[in-house]
């Protein structure tokens, strides 16, 4: 019996594979309307997520999600190896790019209040495959960044308990490759504990995050104040000046610390759980980015003031900086505070990653059981457990430096796609301009940004190329602005001064991507091939069958409705004749 079932399943799957070209043509560019996304697709999860969050919950979740990630994890290694004391300038550049991207996210989240975030926005705009590609990259960046951040938790907690060696609580295994040979069991325990917490309730998790975030902001103020007080301006220029690695180092650093801004987009995934999303989402998303950017810059500046950049520790940088100043008690205190901040950021990031996977499961691009929402807790239980286990597995083995640039390139790519989708939505779907002209503008803008970026990277800052492509970019945007007016009559929040913010976001995302190392692009290419292969062998067939079933049901309902209407009309005629 089992053999017969297996044989039947294999025949059906082989038949599905033979239909792959036809199904790719039908599904790759298939789009949904906002109404379908908010109603038909959302209903596939069974129970609805519960709307318990308010705007201040969203701000706290956004701030809490970003704060612990960036400063405590990336500032030390970037200042030491890439930027020098000018690391705070890298945070400013990355913050401007993140702010522009957050505006694009906010417009979409207000008009499409679904849990899928960038996945839903891109699927509605550019079709199923682009949405899936972005969603898979977002989940990858969340899982890798959460694993890296959890390992930093162990380092800071070691310092909080008086250990001078950040690896003291890790177990070294001889025979494994370097970078994978330090097993981190405290990080695994933290991730599993937070996973169970998130399975229970979003509101209770939000209250826990709110308390930790308030404490964390006060704690940041303590570090900034003490750092400014104990620091010296001489450390900003000695040794080697403010930017010992040059302007290129500052820009390269901006691409790496962009990893720090993962978190605000997780706020957009909570759109189904927010009361009054039209008002709360703009305040929550944009407000959290502005607050976090200011704190990042001040924290990075305080670290550069405390010790010369070549003495900054690569691990637990802030704690060890205070210890070198003679404030061992402060170093221990900062280790404990940083650990709590990392817990808050992990809580929000793990909250967001589960909702992304839930939305992708609703679309049937991954197994459908990942889309189920528990009827009692109102949380995506299966997605939370699955990603929690994946994150814990990576956190057990993998060091930060192995994954950090992979995270940045995935983040920048998704934000680039969302900025393109914002322009396309505004000018094609709202203002009704011809799609071909808008796509041509987006292509020319991207090509100009690539030309400028390569002139900077490959030709040792080749100034004629920089001037040409810089002027071309501005001219292309200005011409488009003049010829294609935006006509958004909606009363809901929208990005102002279009297309300049979204176009600038596209330019900056492309530029920051090209500053990353070739190894990042090679790893990204391998990951892209893997997720595309999964789409071809599973995703497209699953969605094709799901939508086929829906169409059949709709057709049958339509036929029944038509038959009923015909019967009613005939009855009326018979009555009139009588």
C-alpha cells in the first residue's frame, strides 16, 4: 500500500516538473491586489492575529530591535579594521539610507496592512517570484543576524561577570574549521527561551520589550555621558587622523554597519497586530529609525573618544574600553546592560522573522503548516518554532565575521527592491502612467547608480566617471519628476516629495552594496541559486495548485450564482405570464 502511494506521488511530482515552464509563465509575474492580500490570503492562516499593539509599542519594538544589534556587535570590529575613529560618520551615512528606506516601507505598510512586510509589498507590485526572492533573503538575514547577535550576548555577559576573555564561556572543539569551532551554549539557551516566550503572546512580549527598551535608552545615555566625560578629543585624530583608512574606509564601514539597522522593517510585519495602523505605523517605523540613528552616532563617537582606534577591542568593545580607562566596575555594568539590550533586539527580530515566514507560507511558497496561527495565542506558532531552531543551530557554531557582510548585502538588496516598488506603485498603480516608461526610468536610475559606484570602487575614485554618473543620476530623477507628476489622492500617509526620497534610496543601496567584498557577492550568488532552485522545484508548483483550486471554487460559485439568478428570472417571468 505504502509503495503504491509513493509511486503515485512520484508520478504526480514528475508530471508537475514537466509542467514547470508553463507554470513559471503563469506564476512568476502573478500579482495580488491589496484587498486579496488582506482578506483571501490572510484567511489561510485560520485564526487572525490579535490587534493589541499601539504606536508606542511599535516605537519601542523598532528601537529595541535595532539598538542592541548595531552598536554592541559591529562598532568594535568596524572601527578597528575599516574606518578608524570616523566610525560615527559611517553610522550617519547608513542612518540616512535606512531613513529613506523606512519611508518606502511606511507607505506600503499603511496601504497594505499585512504581516508579510517586504514580501507582500513586492508580490503585489512585481509579482510572485520577486516577492519570494525578497522574502527568502529577509529570512536569511534575520536568522544569520540573530545567531550572530546571540553570540555577542555571551561575550558581554562574560564581561559582566568579571571574565577578561570574551570566549571564556564557549567550548572549543579541536578538529572543526576556524570560525566554527567555538560552541556557544548560552547563545543557544537564550534563543530557545525567547522562542518559547514569542510562542505565548505578542502583547506580553511587547511589554517585556518596552520595559527593556526604556532601561536600554537610559543605559545608552549613561555610556554616552561617561564616554564623553572620560574620553579625549585627541583620540579622534591620533594615530592616523580622523579617517586613517580614507573616505573609502568610511563608506565601506557604512555598508557593514547597515547590518545595525535590521529591525525597523520588523515593525512593518506587525501591521496585522496594531490598533489604528494608518496612524501608528508612520510614527513607529520612522520614529524608531530617527531615535536609533541618533543614539548610534553618539555611541560610536563616545567609543572613539575613549581609546585610540587601534586599541579598540574587536569583541565586547565598550566594556573593555571602560576597563582600559580604569573603570572596571563600569565595564562590568556595561557588559550586563549590553546583554539586556541584545535580548531586547533579539526578541523583536525573532518576532519579525516568524511573521515573514508565516506570510510566505500563506502564499504556499513554503509548506503550508508554517502559515498556521495558533487560535488561542494568536501567534504564528509553527514558524516561530522552526526559525528558532534554525537560529539556535547556527548560533552554536558560527562566528560573527563569517556572516556579517552576507547579512548586509541581503538587507541592502531587499531595501533596493522596496524603493523600486514604491516608485512603481505610486506612478503606475496609483497615478496610472504607462508601466514601460516607469520601468525604463528605474532601469536607467539603477544603471547610473552602478556606473557611479563602480567608478568609485574599481578606478581609485575616478573623478570624471564620478562626475558624469553623478550628474546623470540627478538629471534622470529631475527629468522624471518634471514629466511624470505623482497623483496620490489618498488621505493615508505617503512618501513626500516623490520620486526623490525613493530614488535616492535606490542610489544609496546600490552604492553601499558595491563597497562590500567580492566574497559577499559570491556567497549571495550561491544563496540566490539555492532559493531559486527551491522555487522551481517546489514553490511554483505549490502556488499553481493552490490558485488553481481557488479559481475552480470561484468558477463553481459563479456557475451556481448564475444558475440561481437564471432560475429566479425564469420564476419572475412565469409569475408575470400567470
